[in-house]
């Protein structure tokens, strides 16, 4: 069932396109009824196509590749154990060919995907890997994740300035500190989350193909720079909170 919020967002430009096409067709001599019908068909087709591809847009921009089961037993065992012990469906696991240390979570069609850069997979030890998957499984369970993923995909079709204005009124990101705490709760071991964040802080976190609007899907700021925002507070502040648990 399409999300009504996204359907409404798609319907506006689709309707505008339908009106424009009908208007142009009448100007070149088409019958009014034919022009309206063609406009409606084209507008609806474009709107549906935009909605359908919205979930894949974010992944395609990252050039992700699947991590096939059995390729890395360490990864498989850790993810399977956490899923079974906590009642999660196993998500798709994808990699990005990048030396950066970062990870994202997306959802489309009811399927959650955890994206991990090669740099982070190489850098994390056993404790950090457990903390990573615990954190990202917690993100994957958030009810609005698919809406946020598809919205980011739809907004990527718009000019950057317009996309930011639309996102400002519709894109509400989860609270970072609460998500960190939930990840620690799954493992019952906050020092594991601290180890993960320290590993992230010790490397470059910049990931190519990530838009400013899509940055909130990532574990730490994927855009580079030392500017801390509500979406990506200072890693040191996140570590300090976890050490208090």
C-alpha cells in the first residue's frame, strides 16, 4: 500500500504535468477530450514511475553491491545471531567500495537494507561489528524508515534548492542519542557502542553519492567537514552519553 504522504507529494507535480500536456495538445489542434485523456495517462504514469523507483534511487546513487551469504562468516554469524535473539527479520546487507568508515540503513518495499563501507568492515573488531549491527537493526525497526528513504529518493529528482525546501517541512529524522541507546540495549553492553563510535571517529567518514538531504540515513556525517548538526552531533558527545549508562 503506497504511503499516502508520498502519494500526495507525487500527485501534485503529476497533476501539473497532466494539465501542461493537455494544454499543449489543445494548442496544436487535438480534441479537448483526447488532450485531457492523454494528459491524465502521461501524468499518472510518470507519478507512479517516480514512486516505484524512489526506494531504489538512494541505493543506485551509492553503487552498492550485495554481500553474499557465506562471503564473510564473521559478518553472517554476527548478523544472524542478533536477528534471531531479538526477533528481527534478516535485512539485506550491502557494501560500498569505499575506504571511508560509515554505514547507512534504508528501507523499500518492506525490505530493510544495511549498507556498510568496505573501510568500516575492515576496521571494526568483533565488539564493534556487534555494536554496528545492533545499532543498525534498531534503525531498521523505526516505523518511518521507508517513508524517509522513499522521500529522499523522490526529492533527488528535484533541483537541490527546491528539494531542501520540501524536505524541511516533511523529513523528520529520529533522535540520534536515543538510537545509540537502543543499539546498546540490544547488546546490553554500551562499551560496544563506544568502541564502534571510536572506530568511526578514527577514520574518514565521507561517502560519495550522498546528498545533503540523504545524510540523515548515515551513522555519522557522510558529507565531511567538522560541522556538527542535529542530524550528526559530535561523536564525542555520543560517546560521553553512552559512557554514562
